[in-house]
């Protein structure tokens, strides 16, 4: 990705967020959609916009349809706001990367909990074996002292 496409992607992301929050009054946008990232093609003709929408699968699908329906309006506003001769076509996609990241974090938390439990069990076993060894030492030491005392 060249510097120009990166700058344009960043500007598109910021401007689309403000357009979605300010100008779109579509009732299908129930969950607050947020633009997570934008990829602009090398020839600057297409902008793939990745969004996340809070809500159920159905709410996400209807919000995505609402954004796709308003893509032409947003393209015109982008042209004026960014002072471009030709704005790229805007294609909206649901961002699955966030779901994947959450799933990975859940797996890591589960592994950490299992490791903590294993460490706790090992520590208990080590303490028990150290306690048994200490008890054997005490018996051996106590036995000698009992033999040293007459009449006991």
C-alpha cells in the first residue's frame, strides 16, 4: 500500500464515520455501526469499508444493507468533503476480524485458567510431599530422643 492510498483510506474512514453518525437517519441502523478499517485499491477506484455493528446477526445484516443502500449518497459527500475529482466506489463489508480476535482472546483466557489450576494442583502436591518428608524426619528425630530418656 502506498502512502497516498494509506492517507486516502484514513481520510475516508474518518469522513465516513462522521457521515454515518450525522447524516444517515435510516431506521435499519439500530446498532451503532463503526468503521474499523478501509482498504483502497491501488488505482483509487474502489474503497472496501469494513464495519462492525453491535447486535444480533439479523441486525448486523440489516445495518449492512442500509449502508450499502446509502453508498451512493456517501460517495457524493466524500467527493465534496475530501475535494476529490472522482471518489472511489464504496463497498461495505462486515468485519469478521474482530470476532476472530475475541475468539482467540477467549481461548487464551481458558488456557491461562487451566494453567493456573495445574500450577495450584502441583503446588498442593509439592506441599503434601514436603509435609510427609518433614513428618518422617520428625518421627526419626523424636524416636532418638525417646530412647535417650530413661524410664519412658
